[in-house]
């Protein structure tokens, strides 16, 4: 099967641009992180946990929406879901800019609920499209490039939001409007994977009329990925507060330091295929250990640069770990159930920002002597446990390879035209 056939005559290069553009809109959780301290200063009668709720509530809202969206993508279409979700997310996110004098923080939380709904609708589309169209190393490379796009834009979001916050607290919300740029690429170039999934469902139904089941193993990979992802989110969420508390920098500096995580993720995405070849299933242990190690400079930081080093290391380890988990889940999943599983895995990514503030609050209560820094200890221990589990558990999903044809229902994975588009 030629790439031009499965892409409905579209150029593979433009198709890949259209799919990867989706990932450029997925780092919305980084937009408010440089502004947490500014929000706390403006809403002085609101406690810090509630302030952080605006950043985290999108995660809990988007989880059921993501799962539902992933389950019905084959009916409503991948491309419409991406477009509608991004529009809802962007307009809801930018809304508080129009209300600079507001004193009721509930309105900010309401805006973020709208963001969560939009995010949940579009979040499963990117990975599901890649998993539907591609297989093998090509899929790994594209998932990695998706992470690159996601966190190149996270760097852009955090730097822009940090500098806009220096103008006024509400200006940071204008950062959401950046998402309209990749939206244009999605409208113009993104292919529709609905037909591939529908064809697989029809072929599977004609064979035995039995609906393919979601493997139980995907839930293990989902929770496993979530544990480490929480650590990656925590160091970003606490950045502006820790830098302010330790007199290490303002919101604009926090934006730059948070972007170190994006740089680490970009590096991870480039080297991930080579790491998988070298480490195989032990990549989980290695990457979880990296995140645990990265917590040390964050805990000890007496300069913004030192904190940035820790965030950079965590970016490499955390993104590689989650990407490996997502890829392994995709490998063990029948293609007809890929959209649903994609929704589950991306929901775990959304749950990270939700759990991080509460993990931080629980850590501070349990280890009061270290205050805010107690969260780094907790995350370090959790990631160290994940590293040990990575050594003793089978975790064979990452090394599995689908077969082409009737059983998998996938198009040829390693076609030369699509591969050449990445060279």
C-alpha cells in the first residue's frame, strides 16, 4: 500500500506536519505555571491549594472527556475532534484576560474547566492518528517527534506567559491564542484516520463477529506512566513558587527555567529510538532513575540554574518513560481499540497536573521540616520505586511488533515514502 493511498493522495510531509501540529496545542498546562506566584499576590484571600487548582482542574475534567473522545473518534472523526477541541480550549483559556479587575477566583477555575473539556476532546487525536497510520520504529519516531512539538511549544508558552505576567496577572491568559497557529496546519493538512479504524472494525467483524477487547496490560502501563509523569509536572508547577520563596527569580525567570523541561523532552524525543534499541525493556528502569536523580538538584537548588539542571534531567527521563509506556500500550492493543487506549494514556498525562498539587500539599503536611521542597523528596522516592519495578517486571509490550494484514488491520508501517518524510 502506498503512502499516498492511505493518506488520500496527500503529501506524506504535509500529512506528518498536520498530525504533529496537534501536539503543538497540548502543553496548555505549562501556560499558568510561571504565573502561580502572581495569582497568589492578586488573589490574596485565596489559599495556595486553590490557586493551584486552576492549573490542575483541567486534568481531572479532561480525563473522562479524553476517554469518551477516544472511544468515539472512529464515529465522529479524528480531524473534527481536533479542531473543535482546540477552539474550545483556546477561547476558554483566554477568557480571563477580559476581566482584569476580578477578585473571585472561581471565574478563573471556571475558565480552566472549559479548557479541560476542549483539551479532553482533542488530546487523544494525535497519538491515535500516529498509532493508526504507522507501526514499528516509524511510530516510535513520530511519537517522539510529537513530544518534541509539544514541548517546543511548551517552551514558547512558558516564556511568553512569564513575560506577559510581568505586565499584569491577567495577560498570561493571552498565551492561549498561540494555539490558533497550529490549528491552521491541522485544518489544511491533517489526514483522517477514521476510515482505517472503520475498515479494521469491519474486517474483524466479518471474521468472527467478536469485538476485540482492550488488553488488561494497558492499565498497568497507564498507571506506571502516570507515577513518573506526576514528578515531571511537579517540578514545573512549583517552579515560580520555589524561586520566589528562595529569592532566585521572578515570573519571567520561572518561565525560562520551566522551559528547561521542554528542552529535556526535545532531547529525549531525539534519542528515544536509540535508547529503546540499547536498553530494550530496561528503558523504564533507566528513565525512572533519571527522574529520581533530577529531583536532587531541585531539592538543593540555591540558584535558578541549579533548579533548571534538575528540571532538564527530569524532562529527559520523564518524557522517555511516558512515551515508552504509551508505545508499549499501543503495541499490545488491537488497532480497532487504539483510539480508546490513546484516550486512556493521554488521560494519564492530564491527571499529572491534577494530582501534583495535592501530592505537594500532602508531602508538605507529612514532612513539614522541608516545606515546599518535601514534594521533591516524595517524587524522588516514587520514581526510585518505579525504577526498581522496571528491573523486576517483564514489561514486554515495548518490544512487541504488530504483524501487517488481516490480524492487525494496519497499513504497512515502514513504507519508504513516509519514512523519507522524516529524513
